[in-house]
């Protein structure tokens, strides 16, 4: 039974004057921040703000790369050549490393965004392309991958540090992939329901799909979201629920990963 | 009298299928490549190609950051906040560092592009913003600055390694700034004329403005261009002319800079 | 003494999932909507929403073109060739006309955005470039121009329908241009103060600069903003204040313009 | 047996300083130009140039809309909501109409670009979304659709003017769709081979797939390309071959369409 887990959130998903999310509030709740790198969202000023703030809060930072699709917010599947994809990921990691220099910190994990995350979870070639970028730029970067997915397989194959991820506020399909946002109810909003699911996910090492199928999954890191009004409340509930159940919430850099 | 000088060119100024320049041909002529970083031009696949090729050729690499203005190719002056500018430069350096990992090389210089170069040459605050980005991300990166400009002053003030740059195929105003491309004749095309100007520039440590004014300038690095049909011929002429005059052409990393 | 005036607001300044402003609330207050056209902000789905909604509310619609600078939200001055500018404006007008077809309505005015508005207010060439685009695409489109500016001069020179604009929540310099947003206090937030200024502006046909200078200005259209929390309250206050003072608020298309 | 046909080419696929294709040369060969509208490529200055030049040459003009994917040049399939797609097409048509005002001409056809064309050829919903945009903005615009595709079905269902298109330099799959560019040999380069295929396609009303399957297809419009060095030669060959076989090449606006 797990007595520690990581809590991560996607952050910095802004662009110039366009703001999304409650990053500053979430930084008090999570232990690791996945920072958008300027493709699906994000810009250098926001990245600067977040690496500095994360340092102050003891929150570890990671790259949150996405498709070069600002209008679609990286949520549209794009049929992309895996070579181009690999280099695009390396670029985004490097860009965040450049910004991390402002806080004297390192980029210690990577988690793909949106449709890229979904595609890499299903398609080993996508998962490997992302993994090769990590391996080239900094092989100590932890690959945060949907538990049980092809991304997990890619991380293992490339012998990269791996954190298996679970999602607090998303339904799962029977195959362990996230239910598409296009399906009504795919995103959960009720803070109590979210908390209960998460505590069970961590303690029982089990995920229940939307059809009731029970999937064995060891979770190293839990993803909370911050882009909806109720999200910060739900994230706070998750953290409190975990701690009440005796689970410590720690940065990815302190997790004992296998 | 100088017996060695660097020859640099701007490179990788492509975007997806949109190609510009004769990068592969220029890599046989120059000693240092300034690589576009994805803002005024450039993309990760092109950057990957160039860092790999430059490594093979013994050409040192640098960042060539520009305004976030792909349509204007970074040639339009943009009235930008210097904080945002600084972080935008740090981002671009980091991105190229990420790609340089593919060749196992380092980013060893930085040269601003187009209108950003012009503005930083005239405005100390712009020059300092760029310099602070260099200093934060990697203080060993050589700041390539128009000889005699505010950028040079910024590099000196921040105690950064400095290479004073001269332009092979551009006219100069009396104040030592480049004549605007909007002025007819501002860009030279005649290979013989270009060669003669450059050899004199290096040997005599003197630049002659378009009005005939003589400006004392010690030049560490000469910029050649590759984006016009005649450019590669002119660049080859410059190198041959320099070597015929007994001047060695070496990477910025081997220059003795003050 | 004016007994009718137009109230306009900039709208649709969104991009994909990135939302700004309170457009639906403002549509109940204003009489004419200036809709972002996809360059500094805006996208076709948002434009579709607004042309449809404006039709329902009896609000006339206009183009709100800006620089191609999404990151800077069109608020950064860009040194742009006036030919390119002209065509860029024509493109944006056409794009909105395409969307207006969904509501069976016409684009009946144009008002430039942000830095483009500021530059055109000061520089006749910019003002004329915008005017030529209007004249070519549809010479019945009303040119909404800062009262007393070079844009006004351009509209008169090109013999275009002209609406002289005043700003409800912005300070003015002594020359009648808007005080830069970089100056503290340039944007007013107090609803009562805004209302009083506006009523005076309309009734007395006079604007008071931030230094107290009194400028004669006949105002046909007043601009309110919607992108700050207090903005809708202020806009409602302006409308109520005008109506209480016996001034009718009507669409630009119903104004008697000179 | 057909004694007349249209010849069209995609044009204006530039972006700022980034140039592609031999538009001016092709304008002497083709009878209808499909002009990029600023999403996968294209910009207002290029559009202005082309509408003006096409008018001089008696070439009819159409919109050539694509995905909002400049980096991928609209060749990457993007999983896009059909409502957003529809409005995005309407926007692009409108933008070109705005530019066409400079030549006093009308946009008389529409042909989707790249991956959007491929997806609409296979997916009726995509084909209908494009068709609804046409119908809303100007129901007289001719929908240029791959012969035998779902786009053709969409045009028929919406009762839009329809031109069935054949491709001069592309292989076909057995189902009548274009062979993917990812397949070696999918794009033909030999001018003689291209000419012979095309003449047969028009005279016999038959296309032969890459596996030798014969497909009955009545072709109203033939697409030639201009973005490769050999393309203009091939296009000239096609026109000469058709005329030698007694087939007149005419604008889409003069074709008798069913």
C-alpha cells in the first residue's frame, strides 16, 4: 500500500494577455508543476513567473510540451511525423531549461499535453519519439506517463525514469485510456467524488473505468487541473483527502520510482 | 593588424516547408553559424539538421533570436517591453541548447536578428535585456554585437564575452549603424566590391560609411548572408580574399576576444 | 447640444479556448460592436457567435482589425509598410463580411485596434492606408476615428463616412491622443467618474486632457470596454447616465454623420 | 467525349518573405487559380498580387482554404470539430472576397487544400461543413471536389454548383482517393507521363488507379501544381496535350457544370 504520492498540475497555459487557470493558487497544493512551453500555450514571461514561484514553494518543475496548435490548445489530434515530433519536444524541453536558469533550478520531469498525451498513450511510436527527446536532452528527466499506457512502455524500453500517472478528475475507458473530452461526463467536477476516487486509486492501486471495469494500476503521480472555477477546490480536497488517509504528497524528485 | 577573424552567417531561417537560404553551401565557407530559433523563423527540425551538420564541419553554433514575428521575418521594429524581451531571448537560447544536445555541442555565441539587432544596436536597454538573458542562461556565451554599438556597450557593462561584428554586404550610416534595408543600395550584391570592403575592414580596422566617413572599428566577426542567389558566391569571395591577405578564418570559440 | 450618440465596444477578443471580456453582457448595453478579426485576437467561431448575437440585439457590427500580433494582443507598435497594412485591413474586413453572412447582416463600420489605432491617430499615412482598404472593400463602411486625429483627417480626405470617437475610460494627452497604457492611471476604473466625464464629453462637446486642457471635440461614438471586471458596470453607468441626461444611444447606422 | 475542361492550380502559398511556387508562370497556363487564404499559407499582400494578376490574364479565382497549420503547410490531418471547420472556411472565403475587391472580381470557386481536401474527400461531414460555408457566404461559388468523393456527394446534397476534379500529377488509390504523399511515387514528375494520363482522363472519362483499377470519372477541372521545379513544364505539357487533342481549356466560370 502506497504511503506517498506526487500531485502534479499543468500550468502556465497562458499566451500573452490571454490567461487561463489558477496557477498561483495551485502552487500551494501540488508538489510538481508541468509548465506549458509555448506551443499549445505558454510563453516565456509566464514560464519565468512559474519557475520562480515554484522554486519558492518547493515545487519541482517539468516540461508540458504540446502540439504547435495554439488555436486548438493542443487538444486536436494532429497526424505528425515522429521525427519532427521528437525534435519539437526537445526544443520545448530546452526552452524551459533556459527559463529554469532564472530560478537556478532544473527541469526534472516531462508530461505531454492534451491530444499529444492521448496519442502517445495509445501509440508506442509517439511515446518513443517523446522518450528519445528526453533521453537526448537530459536522460535524468522523469517521463510522466499514463499508467499502463504505451507511453509507459516507451519509458521502460528507453530505460528512462518513469512516473506512472493517474488522473483525478477524468473518466477512464476500459482499456485504461482517458475517456475523450467529447464524451459527456468525461471530466468530473464534484470535489467529494474526485477525492474519493483518488484516495482509492492510490490506496488500492486500482482504477475503475466508466463501465465499472477494475484495472490494476500503481500510481506515482496524480494530475489535478486548475482551469475551471471548481478545480482549485477539488485539488485542495484531493490533497486533504490523501493526507487524511496517511499518504504524503511529495515532489516527483523525491519519489522512489522504479 | 588582425591576422585572424571569424566569419559567421545567419542560418536555419526556414519554417516547415518554407525554405530560405543556402545553408549547406554556406557551412563550407563560414566558421560560426547563427541559427534561427523559431520566432522570426526557424523550427526544431531545421535546427536539428544544422547543429548536426555544423558539428561535422567544425563550425561553432550560436543562437540567432528574433522578434516573435514570422510574417515580418523579424524585420519589423516592435515596441517591446524589455522584461518580456529578456525572457523571450532566454527561451530561444534554451531551445537551441536543447537541439544542440543532438550533436553533443554547446551554444557558444548569440547574435540578434534583423530589427531586434538594429534596435539593440541603438538602444542600450534592449542591448542589456539581451545581455541579461545570456548571463542568466550561460555566461560563457559570446555576445556578437555590431562594433561600436550600444549592444557592444551592453556586453561590456555586463562583462560578457564580446565579439565585435562587421557586415560584409551592408552599407553603414555615419553613426556606425547599418543603413536601413528600406534605403536603395543598402545591401551590396557585387562580390568583388564586397570582398574589397571586407579585407580593408579587417586589415585597416576601419569602416567607411555610405557618406565616406571613416570609422575606427576592430572587427572580430564578419557576417555574410546566404539568402540571395549571389550570396554564396560573395561569401566564398570574402573567405578567399581574407585568406589571400593572410587572415585566418576561425570559429568564434577560437578567437582571442577582449 | 447632442441628443444622440453611439456607444461601441471592442468584442470577440478571444482565441480558441482563450477568452477575454464580457461580450454577452456588453451586447445589452452598447449599440454597435467592433469585432476582432483574427489578427490581434478573434477567431471565426467567436465571430460567428457575435454576428448572430448582435443581430438578435439590434446591435450594428463593425470590423476591429489589428496588427498580426496575437502574443502582444495588438498593443505593440509595429513598424509596418503601409501597402501591407492596407491589404491586411482589407483581408480582415472581408473575413468579417464572410461571417456576417451567417446573420444576414452587413459590416457597417470599422475601428482599428490598440497600437494600430494609436499609430493611425498620429500618422496620416497609416490612417489613409486603413481608409483605402475601407474604400476598396465597401465605401459605405463608417470609419470610426479618434476625434481630432489624423485618422479623422484621413477619413475626410478619402470622403468616407466618419464617426468621431471618444473614449469613456481613457485619459487624453494635450494633443487629443490617448494617453499611453504605459502611463499609470491612463485607464479609468471608477464608474461614477467615467459616467460624469462621458456625459460632459457629449453634452459640452469638450474633452479635458489629463493636464486639464480643454479640447473641442464633437463625439459621434463613445467606446466602452469589457475586458476588466468593473467594465460592464462602468459601461452600464455610462448608458444610464447618458439616457438620464436625455441622450439617446443608437447604432452607428442610425447616426446622422457629417 | 469532353471537348472542354478547366485547368486549375493552387497559388499564393507564400507567407511574408517565404515564397513557394511559380505563380506568375502558371497564370499563363491555367484558367482558374485557387488562392491560399492565410491559414495553411498565404497572406493579404500575396492575395492582392494574385487577384490583380489573375484579372489581367482572364483567369477566374477561387478560395483555397486549409487548416490553421502554417508549420505543417496544411498537410497534417487535424481532428477538427465540423462547426469550427465550417466557420473557418467562411472566414477564409470572406477574406479572399475582401481582396478580390481590389481587382473588381468575384470569388467564383472553392477548393480545399491538402489534408483538409483529403479528409473532406473521405468524410461526408467534413465535405458538408465546407459546403455549408459556401452556401452561406455565396451559394454561386463552385465547389471543386475530387471526382467521386464524399465532397462531391456533399456538393450534390447541398445543391451547390459542382466541378469534379482530377489530379494531373498524383497517383490514385483503388477507391478513387489520392494516394498519400507518404507513399513513394505518389507524386508524378515526368511531364510526358503526366500529359498522357491527363489526356486519357479527360477523353475517356476514366482514371486508372495505381493498382491498375479503372474508375469511371467525368472530370470538369484538372489540378496542376507549381511548387516543384519541373511543375511548370509539366503544366505547360498538359495544356498543350489537351489542346492538341482538341480539348479547350476554359475558366470554371465558363464550364457547363451539372
